[in-house]
């Protein structure tokens, strides 16, 4: 009985940890949506805005990878 509760808790915990992936998806959409808006307003800043967008994408994707890593750690340990 105790093993079943532990396994169920692992499934629930890893499912809750993957909620961070949805937040990262929203964050990536916001980054690139803001890039398109910024380029539409001032196309001469394309290089600088694209650099900032790639940096924002990388940081947001790192959060998603941390959330996925936590989900796997909870599930398989």
C-alpha cells in the first residue's frame, strides 16, 4: 500500500513540475511577439532587438529545461 502511494505521489509531483513548461511556452511567445512589435515600430534596431530576443529565448528555455529536469528527477528517483 505504501509503495502505491509513493508511486502515485511521484506521478502527481512530476505532473505539477511540468506546469513550468507551459509558462516557458508563454514566455517564449511573449519574447518573440515583442520582437515583432519592436521591429514593426523601428526596423533600424533589428540587430540589437534580435540579440535581446535570442538572450530572452535562451533564458526562458533554460527555465523550461530546469522544470523538465525536476519532473524527471521526481519521477525516476
